[in-house]
């Protein structure tokens, strides 16, 4: 199967889900000429380890084999087969894109930057996370952001309102840390997880 893609310098666009489900793909190189990258272009590439971007690209960038927007304010995709157990995000990141860490089976702990504001839809769904501390700077967490994290034992949520269904099938979850403000603002969630709230 296809293990490496070096996109040609003549390429200026990648459509939605273009390389999704390329199960053998390990490495991707994105040229400077690319000006559009569609939604979930590399989704479910279960062996993907590296994403590298030409430094001259004006749309995207990469750091430590992770795909970002050019200004590093959005983390777009963390390779699903990156084998690191701990990942510390760059300090500039304010947003985690939808499905960015989807189904990563190696990552156990994530360190968010202090200025992060948005955690996208299904961003960590099915990941191997064990413990998560979400800083107070976060204003929005997408639907099913941490669903299916079967090994997640402890999670800490910030004081946000309009809390949607973020957790599901978290079989090992023992502890959810929240403040009194969170309890007041999210009665339905508190009732559902009352035996785990600390």
C-alpha cells in the first residue's frame, strides 16, 4: 500500500477527505503551492506518523510532525500513529480542529497552552488519554470531544456554560473535577455524572 505522499509543487488544492482511510500511509509532505486543504483530508490514516509542510507555504505549517495553520493558532491534525505518550502544544495554539486527535492510541496525556479557547468537535474521540486538565481559558468544547476515551480516568472542566454532550462510553472514568460555577451552570450534566463529580 501507499506509505508516503510527496504532493507535487504544481498542486494548489486538496479536496475534502481526499486521502482519508489510506491505511498504509505513514508520511505526507505538503508543498509551498497548496492554498486549500479540505475538511478531513487525512482522516483515519491509521498509520500516519509524520506531516511535513514546506516552510514557504502560506496556508499551513508543521512542527514536530503535527499539522497547524500557518500562524500556529489552530492545531489541525496530530498524526494518528504518532507514538509519543505526552504532547505539549505550542503556546500559540488557540483552537484544536475537529477530529484533530481522533483515535490516537498512544497519547496518554496532553498539555494545553494557557491561551487555548476552543476544543473542536470529536477532537479527542477514541484517543488513549488517561488524564485531562482543561484550562479556564477554554470557552467552547465541541460535541463528543472526549467520547470513547476508554482509558480516561480523570478530567477537569473549566467554567463554561451550555455544556453539550462531550463524554460518552468513558468506561474507566473515576473523577470529574469542576467548580461551583460549573455545577450551577450545568445541572443536567451534574445529575448524569453525580457519582464522579469532585
